[in-house]
């Protein structure tokens, strides 16, 4: 996981949490930069969540992470990958937790 070809940092408005993200293959942004799409050994660190997957789409406005083929999923330092049973899931990020809203 240490061979990322691209390191990107984007600070969202104060009302939204800071996010750190990386992608080995590519990173795409929506025109307003509210949606960040990461491809190839993608990694997102957001609040207490760390996700590594083949692809991750972060929607800052909706506070969601769409995760495809999760390799690693950690919440508050605890391995939570077993909770992601489907190849693609969408996580809703809340103030203190997360909820699986698609792919249950």
C-alpha cells in the first residue's frame, strides 16, 4: 500500500470533515470538487474511517463513500472489513459512526 503514485489533499468547507486520499491509477473530480473518484489501490482516511479498495467515490455533499472491492476497512482502529460483504457498498458517514446504506 505504500507505492502510491499520487498524493492529494483537498480541504473541504469547515462544515465538512477533512479528508486524505490517494490513488495509484487515477483521481477524478467533479466540476465543483464535491465528488472525488479514486481508482487503483485507492485509499481514503476520513474521520475515524480508513478504507482501501479498487475504487472509491467520495461525495462530500452527501457524506458518502462508495467502495468497490474493499481490501481494508477500519473504523476507530478496529478491522471492520467483515461488515462489507458485497463487492460494492455505499457508506453514509455520520458525526460519530457510519451506516451501510447500499449493498447490505
